C-alpha cells in the first residue's frame, strides 16, 4: 500500500479517507489487516493506544476507539496479568539516604538513574532480576539476573549501566531501602563513581514510580506470557526484550509515543547545547509545605519582635 501511494503521488491518509467514502468494507478490512500486522509484530504486547499510535506513525488516519473495537472483536487485546508481591526488606542496620528524586527536575540523560529488583518464577526455582533505568528517557541501561537475592545482582546491573553510559560525576541514583541497595558494597560503588544515592520513603512505591511502571510492563508483556524452562532461556528472552525490543521498538506513552532510543536521539542536540559540567547542578529542590510554613512562621515572628 505504501509503495502504491508513493507511485501514485498521494498520501496514505488521503487514500484511506477516499476508501472510507467509496469502499467502506474494503477500508475496514485494510484497517483490520494493519492492526493485525502491528499486533503480531509486537507479540500482543501493545494495547489499543499504542497500536493506534503505531498506525498513525505509518500514515493511517484512525480513531483509538475504533482500534479498540476491532481489537476486541478480533480477540487481539493485549494479555495482562496483575499481581503484586512485596520483596523489599527495609528493616536493616545500614544507613538510608534522603529522597532526592522527588525534589529533582530532570532535563537530560545521566542526571537521575532509578533502580529496582524483582523476582521471576521458573519451573523449578525463583531467580531475581535487577534493572537500572535512565529516568529521563526510561531507557534500560543496565540489568542482571541471579539465582539469589544479594548485592551481587544489583552491583552487576549498576556496573553494566556505568560501562554503557560512562556517566559524569553527580548522577543521582534512586532506589528503595532494600539491603541490596543499602549495603556497603553497593554504596561504595556509587561513591567510587561520584554518584549521589537517593532512596524512597518506607513502604511507598510511588517514590520510584518510573521503575515500578517498567517492571509492570516487563512482566505483562514478556515474563507472564511465557513459561521459561531454565535460567538460560529466561536470560536469552530478557536480552531480546530489553536490548532489542524495549529500547529500540516499543513506543512509550510518556515519551510522546516514541521509543527511548528515538527520544534520546531527538533531544541529544538540545541536551548538548544546554549541558552543564556537573549533572548535580541540574537538581532543583522544591520546598514542600512544611518548609514553606516554617519560613512564614519565622517571618511573622521577626515582624512581631522588630515591627520597624
């Protein structure tokens, strides 16, 4: 269809509008075929919003409600599995750090990294997956698998991210308060690369919402769709999903339905022009209500003591 429109020197949007008026049944079949092609290409990971965005990127004029209706009629809706299991143990003797991520305005890559760890069930065992994301582009920059929940798996993911990115000094690293992130080995690795640790509040997953959202996407679109035989099979599938599909092909709604790689490339020129030597200088602290109330009380006290 794209080739035919190019040879006829007409846009695909004009052609589909013409079909709607003159051949509605043929136009309906064309839309169904395009939807099925996108669903198959993304292995039923996409919902109606992303399918609609993918069709529009290809030049097709289509409404999201219509896409949802066709996907429902053709049994093409994305497979979803919802489950929550608490895996973080915040009761330990290691030091915890202030939540800097909540006070930051991120304007480019390598300013705020977010990390998290989850478990994956195999046929005969549980294994643990640690990931590191760049909060600005949501790109997965480091990940590691391990049969045990220890600092080794989080350190492996962090070191992969550092090797991939070669970050400047001052990057803020945000995680939960679990032992794999609070232990001496992990904090020492952060200090060695001049990274600033940041941690969520107790029992508050919203402080690390970007990473929690990524884990949900990973489980719904990859892990819960398969039954992995062993550790090796899981590792191969995760490598294909993270390094090939998620970063390079999957459209992200928070990025304007662009892939993380596209988003970084499109903003690279502006980021270089507006760059600051230290990423830590990009942190903008916002005063919360308590700080503002304290400041107001101090001002009133000063006026009462020194009216002139």
